[in-house]
C-alpha cells in the first residue's frame, strides 16, 4: 500500500539520513526501483513528473501500475508515489488519481501567489492524508522546459512557505537538474544552513541529485536535507547499458531482440545506480 512521504522523511531528518526520490518513466523503471528498495530494506519515493505522467498515458495508469506491483511483488518497505514539480492543476489531478504525495512548484509565481496556492493545496492534500512538498527559489537546469541557473532561495521566503503546514520543502541552494556544467559553483551550504535554522524540524529536499559529489551530499544531509531527487543518473546508466547490448550485437543472437532481453541490462543498470544512491544517502535498512 502506498504511504505518504511525511513519516519516512521525518524519520530520516531525525536519523540524519536521506530517502531517495527516483523518478519513474515506465514499467521497467518502476520495477527496478521497487526491487532494489525491497532488497535493501529501504524506504523509497517514486517521482513522476508531469511529462512522464503524460507519457505513461495519465496519472490513473501510473497509480494502477504501482499499486499492482506493490501487491504482486510483495513489497513491504514504505513506498510513496509523488508528483514531481507539479502545477496547480496537476496537483489536483494526482490527489484525485490516488497519489500518496504531491509537490506543488509555485516557485515561478510571485511569493504572495505561491503562498496562497500552497495554502489551498496543503488543505486539499492533508484532507486525504497526502503529503505535500513546496518549492521556493527555482532549481536550475532544465526540468520539463523550465530553465534556471542554480539560484539560491531567500531563507525568509522559505520560512513563509514552511509555516503553511507543508510536509517538506525544496529550496534552491545552487543545485540544478540534469548534468552539471564544468563551471558549476557547487552547493551554497550557507543558504542551506540559514534555511534550516529558520525552518527547524522541516525535512528539506535536494533536487538535481545527479552529479553532486558525495562529500557535498553528506554535508547537505548533515544540514537537514532528508530527501534527494535522482533522475538523470538512472537515465544515463540505462542508456549506456542498452547501447552496449546493441553494439555488441546481442539483439541479433537467438531471441535477443525480445524486449524483455533487450531491456534487461538497462534495468539492471538502474538497480545498480539506485543501490549506490541508497547506500550514499544512508537509507539502507531504514524501512
């Protein structure tokens, strides 16, 4: 059964580790992530962007697939199904479809409008026992067409949003989505520290977890980050393993063209990536 992400993240914050949000794109992705979480006895958050939701034909399809897998695969670790960077409209659609967690990204609105919409969505989500994440200060890089440059959030604005009753907060601290450019300045730990001092027990979220060096990840966790989002890294490892299989001509041997065989190395690569991240984040054995 899907659970809200609130309890797992409160536990992570108190225990000084982080739970990974791994974005899903299809059945293979979902299966590989759930298998790994179960094998490592780790809580996990499955992230769905609006683009991925559309690709999988809609949020109800995603909910049906994930719920089916939890049952068929006997998954006993806590699993949350979370809308990633949701618009106001998408948040309502996911609440209705049966997601257990949502993220409202109001970071592109003026702060007053972000506050008003977040407040309304907090009430709608909590009424159904769904956890809600909000964002302050755009995360850099490209996220479904939204581009930013690794900006840093204003800690005072973070406190305003945190006080609305949200369950966890994403704040820009110089992180970006996608691959990090060579001239990236690194994370702003000063900003992160200032945000945590104002928001206290609130679990903080680090978006764009791909490519941030391990020492920075560990330091971010020590400063209150309890949820780290990973997407690009799984995509890159999946693509590399699939390329290797095809370039080796394995799809032309026997029934190597069967999609179950063709996609198996990529699925294994996702599992390896997720395992490495869960170990780095410290969530192994925390279910």
